[in-house]
């Protein structure tokens, strides 16, 4: 487009070539290619000057308009390098989105009013290409070289039940007692229903059995509040209910140190957009503390002697065993 416009304005291939820092033959080939594709002449040629044909005038009008729009687009992109703006697509698992990320959106909007927000909440697999996700907030990490992960916080899991449930079924005293209780399960994979327990200094997985299953933590939380059974959930999901007396932690001395990182995941591009960088920094600033995720008395309750045991990574997570499908090679 630019080459054609310069030829039209200069009136010759040579003059346009000097302006574009190209050879006259290269400029001529580009114009000839346009004419061959459209099968109409763009210029009337003479030994002294080129003159636009009727079709050439129409093409020039469009070319100038497109060139102007490209310049506007380039200017907007350059401005966005310094000022966060444009559409930001965010993906979160349901619990962390509802309870931690969405409450921050109004404040983020006040700080960055030129950024538009598109939020998608879902548990399980998310295809980052199809959903065009800019930032995903998940528990756990993904071994994918095309993604960059920045740790926001550490999340603790606890086993809880409602006072009404415990009044009817009793309080489990040891992991073995779980066989006599209704344990609320995820239906995203059996490995998600293995609850790690510390018995005699060793970490073992206790299979949590029960008749109720769900595909996200919020549903399981609500079932626990209704007195249906025991639930193993992240502290940020149940902490407020525990403080209000609606849920009660159980088996704490057998279930310490069960933590997992909260991460912001985004593409590992050479250049990270300012809106992505601003949002990730915002999350770290506002969520980068242990209290909402671990509980204020976590270490004093779980580790009275102040020394948490070294616990192996068991893998698997109801929210992020695999937050993204790895893009297929093309």
C-alpha cells in the first residue's frame, strides 16, 4: 500500500524508490504485481511520467485510507506500551475467581480505566488458544514452556464440616474414621479424592469415599454448609465460614502442610503487554500474603513446634491438575 501511494504521489518509480530507500526495479515489481492480481492497469506510463488510471485513483483512495488506519493502529499500540489499555481476557477456576479475583476488579478498574475486562470462570481444562486467554489464575503449575508462571501466594487446604453434620455423625478423630463419614468428592478424576494424611510421621493418601460428587469447589463448599458431608477445600474458600462458625475444621493434626501455590499463568512472549503486566503485578500486590490463603493461625495449629515436615508433591489438583490444554503443533 505504501509503495503504491508513493509512486502515485512522486509520479515515477525512481522518485518513489528514493523516498522508500528501494531500487526502482523493486518498486516497479510491486506495482506490476498489484496490476497482475487485479488485471487492470493502475498507471498510464510515459517516458516522462506516470499518471493514475481511473482504477488507480480508486485504489489510491483506499490505499491512503488503509495506510492512515495502520498509522492510527501503530500509534495506539505504541501508547499501550506505556499505558495499560485494551481488552484483557482473564481465566480463573470458579472458587478463586469468585472469592479472590472478582472482588478486586473494581479497584483494578479505578487504577486502569482504559483496560476492558473479560472474565471466564471454569474448573478443569482451558484451551488458552481457543479462549484467547491473556492471564489465567490457578492453583498449581503447568510444565509448558510456552507459558510463564508467577507465584502470587500459597494456598492451604483443610477438611471441614458443618456443626449440624458433626452433631449427627460425630467428629472424626483419626483418618481411619473417614470410612464412616460422607466425604464430598470431585468428579474430575479419582486422584482428586485422595486426601493426604500425616500418620506416624509419614504422609499417606486416604481415599475419601462418599455418595456426592461435583465438578467444582464452590458446589462442594455449599454441600458442606448444608450439612451433607466432609469437604477438603482451600482455606480461601472456607475461612470466612469457619470464622462465622458455619464450618468446623477437623483432623487438623493429621492434615498439616497441605499447601499449593497460587499462580498467574500467561504466554511467555518476548514482549509482555502492559495490561498483562499491570494485572499480574496488581494480583501480587493485593493477594501476595499468606493470611487469606493459609489462615492466620495456620502454623501455630499445624506445627506447634514451628517446624513443618517436608511433604512430597503428590500432584493433581481439583482446580488445576492441567489448567491449559497444550496448544497442538501446527
